C-alpha cells in the first residue's frame, strides 16, 4: 500500500471515530436554573403546571437568571431584567382594536412603565397574572371578560394611584357596577353581551383621557354594540360633525355618561326627561360654542321658563322635553326638511298621541323658545309687563287700603 493511501485511510478512521464519539454525546439541554423543579425548590409559588405556560422553562421568561456560584445561585432580583413578553412570544393578537401586545409600548400604561419607569403602572403580569396565567376563556382568568372590571379596579380604585396620576375617574368600578352595562354583566351574567372595560378603552393600546381620537369617546366604539343607533346618529347634526372629529359636538358619553350609563327611565340618568335641560345645557348654554355655530344661547333658559319647562320642573313626566321635539339620536338643524322641528313637520311633532293630537298647523308653528323679557318676543313681552305692573299696583292698593283701616281700628279700641 502506498504512503498516500495509508494517510487517507488513517485520516478517514480518525474522522469516523470522531463522528462516533459525537453521536453518543447528549443533546444540549436547559441549564439547571431553567428547570422548573429546581427553581420551585426555592420558589414554590412559581409553579406553572396549571397555567397556559405549562411546558415552558423558567429561563424562557427570565433569561437573566442563569446559574452562578453563591446564594442565591443566580443574580439578585434587583439585577434581573423584567420579563419581555413580546421578545419571542405574543407578537400577534386577536383581530380586534388594540388586540396585539405589540401596541403596549405606545399605550398610556406602556409609556409610563417603559419610558418613565413608573412602578404603579399596569404591566402584562398585573392584568394577566404571573405564574398562574390562564387562557382568556377560562372563568378563573384575570383577563376573562367577567373578571376584567375587577382586574382594572385593582389600580383604578386605588386612591393613591388615582391622585398621583391625576386620573379623572375616581371610582370607575363602583360606578360601572351600578350602570346598565355593569348590571348586565354582574347581575344577569351576560358575559359575551355586556360591555366591559376593554370594549370601550381598548386592550393593549389604551390611551390617556386627553389623547386625540380617544377610543372611549368615539361613537363608532359604542356603535359596535348599538349598530342601529349609530346609523341614526351619523346622519344627525351632532353625529355628522362628531364623525369628522369635531371636539365641539357631543358624543355618546357626553349625554349618557361614561361609567355611570343608566337607563333613560332612571330618575338619575342624565338623559331622563327631568335632567335633559341640564345635560343639553353643557353645550347649549355655552356662549362660546353657540356663537361659533350661530345658535341662540338662550335655548335652555327659554325652555325652563316655558309651560313645558315649568311643568317638568314640578315633576310632571308627561310634558314635552328637549328630545320630545328635537329627536334623540337623529337631531337635525331646524332648517333641514327632515328635522322634527322643521316648519313642515311641527304639526306632526306637536300632534303626537301623548302630546297634542290634532293640533292645527297654525298653532304648532308658533315660536316656543321665546324670551319674554325681550321686546322681540312681541305680545308675550307686553302681557308679562302688564301683569307685572298689575301685581305691583294691586299690592300697593292693598297696603293703602288696609293701613288706614288698621289705624282706625286701633283708635277705636276701648281704653282699660
């Protein structure tokens, strides 16, 4: 055998031997620090057998906790970076607004935690749990729809947090549980039907109250449940401008409230007949907004002084209120032929079954919002003036008549 062949055979033998040696080596495994049984001996609360993360290793979420000599056998907690749930996992989410966890850094919570390092701000584990994370569909999950209001309340009902961060809603959970949405969830158990926090505020992309285009104030947010009402509202004077993002016009929460949404029949509801003048006055009694859009700013005052307004003030529930004449979600300018207060529709509006059926058009078109303290009111102004002076003169004559009579009676009183 030639020297060259011997060298080749010898080299091949070495290569095969090396391969065989490599074949019997164990594959790479997680270090001891990543073994759940090993970690659980010191951290018994960190068991994940019943969580959605069952099968993962500790180092998957705590990559900095690598073995080292000493006690503890890993870096101290203060030296460990917090878990980054989106570094390798959770990079997608449900097809819903704010559903992906990748939106968290741009949220009010994410900016507070990641940019300003504020400890009280909600992080992944504050909403989903730590080692006991359950699937959202699990009734025991913190993120289950039935439990979300209580989960959010852990921070939003904490007055120390509310005051520190100037959160405008001081007790949203207590308000929510009394609302129509809260009653539907907590009393009637309509878990998939009743609106909860994330339906209005978003999931991972929750924004601060002062943020532009806030989801909780967007009519389309309410319209995901109240579809027919949204369709009416979009064609109204308020809705048409609101859908354009005009901040001057009222949206759903401006009339119905935020966490306190109650049924119209509730006497405390801002949309109840007795409270409507106050609710509408938040815009219609503001001179700056009324002048900007050419709307008379005395509409609330003149209504309260009208027969309808006075009757409602005394608790009469049968009298016409703001929405009885102008509509509810479909309010239009009086000049719009589709408006319920357009001159061609007034007889029908006033002639409703529970109001003035059969009212003649001539009477129905009479001006309602009339300031009787102004000469522009015409006859009512002068009638009011005449009645006022009649009362004054009558009172004066009464005094002039009775005083002399009282004096004469006193003089006739017999002396003791």
